[in-house]
C-alpha cells in the first residue's frame, strides 16, 4: 500500500468562537504558534511520518488559508518582483515544505459531518485520515494507520488522557479532605482528533449533522476502534492555550514537533520527558 498517497482531511471551517479575540480576524487553524499557523504544525507532523497529501475542508475565512499557502514563499524570503511580467528573483534560501494540498470550500456554517461528506468525491483511496485544525500532538500517524488495518474496523479514533483544567479534591467517605491534586491527568479517554477511516465511512455521515453522529452509527455496528496515545497532546481552545503553546515552542522544545526534536532518548530539546500532557509539560517547564 502506498501510504504516502493516503489523504488527510483537516477540518478548517469552524468559527472558533471560544477564541473570538483571534478568530474575528482569521480562522482558528491560522492562529500562530512559533510564528507559524497551528495548521502548519499539524501538517508537519503528518509529513514527518510520510503523509503529505492534504484536503483542507474550508469554511469561515477560508481565503485566509488559501492566501497563506499561495504566498508562503513570499512571506519567508527576500525577493525582487517585476510587476509587469510577474517575474520574481529569490535572494535568500527557502526550505520549502513538500505538501500536496487540495482546498475545498465546504460552506460557511456546515457542521463537521457535512464538511467531510462533501469531500467524498475527492477521496480516491480505500483509506483516508481526518483531523481537526486546532490540536498539537506527536501522534505517530503511521502506527495509527497500522493499528487501524490490524483492527479491521471501518474507523479508528485516537484516545488521549486530557489534563484536568481544575485541581481535584480527594475526600474520604466521612467527608474529610485527604489532599489535593493540581490539574492531574485524567484516566478517561477523549477523542484526540487523529482518525483513520475506510471509505465506507461516508455511508454513515449526513450532511446536516456533526461527525460525532457518524461515530455513534459506527459504534452501533461495532465498527469503531480506539488507538491509545499516551504521549504529548494539547488542545488550543483559549487565548491562554495559545500563550502556553508559544511558551512551549520557544522555551520547551515544542514537544509535539517530532520533525524538530531529533533526540533519540525520547526527550525533547530542553531535556524534559515528553511522556506527558500539555499542562503537565508546562508545569515541569515553569519549575526549571
């Protein structure tokens, strides 16, 4: 199987209302971490594992995303432009990304299930992957795909253990407080957003509902698997999350960026173990 030809759908069309301070002017996947959009970081992880074919499900301010990739070379190089002929001379080196991107407008207010359903004609392989445009993780998508094939189900989602946003109180049966846990890692799984599906999944989607309803239809048939990911995962949902992600990029070695972190002992560039969630990583970073 030619893994490199398997496309990855990235859901980029939502309005990101919880980040209104940023998304009033640009779509959520274009919020910058380390001077690059979150979307770029996600694509770099897939490319690192050999998957460089992407289908972007655009919606809210989708032209902002198109403009970024069409003009990326101009943003990062010095050049001379002859406006009459359009001829351009590049004066500085440019480490160009090797992405193959299909841009598809899936509607301004379309729900996630509908966005994926509208991409059916763009999927020309038996398998395809889906992810959201707002999560940073070092998921090994090649191992995820291998797990999916071994399971033999129509779909596989990645399960992660999120960090509680609140401290927990431990209490005994008599109502006596025994201690506190500061934002511990929870034991239950949530969908980490890195998913693989057989093309048959389109038969479980409706254009007028969320993708999660498609998951529930798979569950009813016993056709949804979970790939556990215990390493780094961090959802970017608030301004504070954006600030923390940038702190990790500039001061903590960016634990989601396996293409950047080359250490062979499982540690990132700052020497901190990456077997952790985003908030736990920050706690260690702040303690240095």
